């Protein structure tokens, strides 16, 4: 099976712009989670989507939003970019079997640089 | 909400020695604790996990222990090798796919 893919891999934007990142989960995985990774803060949970619905949300401002399509692909959008948004954005997909915990498979990440 | 602390932030060991990384969590409802390894420039990968109904789990050179009363769990790596050098993250979940990660431990195995 192909792994989790993310596009683009690298992105450079300027303050005030907006950006959209894409994540394609492993085939058959219906849950997609997004994380922000920075050197000082580790992995910070943004949100999780399952069957096109946001199930969980982390403590990020409303500038960060996402959605999931019927094929489980997910997009994350950040509006009005700030310098502090520079980070590696990781998505992870899970199979999700009811009643059990399921391994998260991470994508390679999108490195966003805000100038 | 859940808070996960992880110590140490950096750890250097000689090849062949053991390494121990400790995590504490705050939410007593947390019942699933995975550990991820992230090599430089690569994505995090699950290396071992433990559920709250188990006190210890082993997989070859790695093991994880859980103390629910004290709310802490630890990763043990024995006979360390250079390829064990990476950043290790612990995480906790009380259900679903909502994971809280620790800040990470950078392990360096010196030849």
C-alpha cells in the first residue's frame, strides 16, 4: 500500500497570505489528523477529521481550519499567516476500528516558511 | 486537558548501554500510550505502544512500562546501537485519535 502523502513538501509564503496544504491518507483509512511540529513545541495537535467531519480540535486559533473530502483526502488552510506559523505540518492517517486504538501513520510533512 | 511531560530532553549514551526515557501525564482517563521514533528528516513512526490494562510490554530491545497510579510511563532501550539515534516522542490518549504528545527526547548513541 502507498503511504500517507502530503503536498507540497515545501512552501514559502509572506506574512498575511494564506496557504492550503493537502494530505492523502493510506487507502482505506478514514481518519486524518493534523499536527504542527516546531523545534521548541514538539508535535501540537491541530484537528482530526473522520468521515468528512471534524471530530477533535486542538488549541489553535480560528485561522487554522481544515476539511475532509469523501475520498478521505484532507486539506488544511491557514489564513493571515504569521511568522510564528513557520513549522513542519504533519498529517497522520488511521484505519479506526471501533473499540480499539489504532496506529497513526504519518506523512512526510509540509515545511512552511513564513517570511 | 491532557498534559504530557517528557524527560530528559536530550540523552547521550555509549553504544551497547541502555537508555531510559520517562513521561508523565495528567489526565487519569488516558488509557493508550504510544511511542514514536523520528529520525532526522523523516516522519515519526510508531515503535511500541501500551494500553492501560498492561503494566509492561517488550519488543526485542525495546520495552515500555506503565504505572497508572503514578501516571507515568517509560521507554527502555537495551543494547543501544547507532541507528537508535533519533528523537523519541511519547503520547497519551483517552480515546479516539486525540493524542497529546510529549516534547520529545533527542537520543544520541555514541560509538
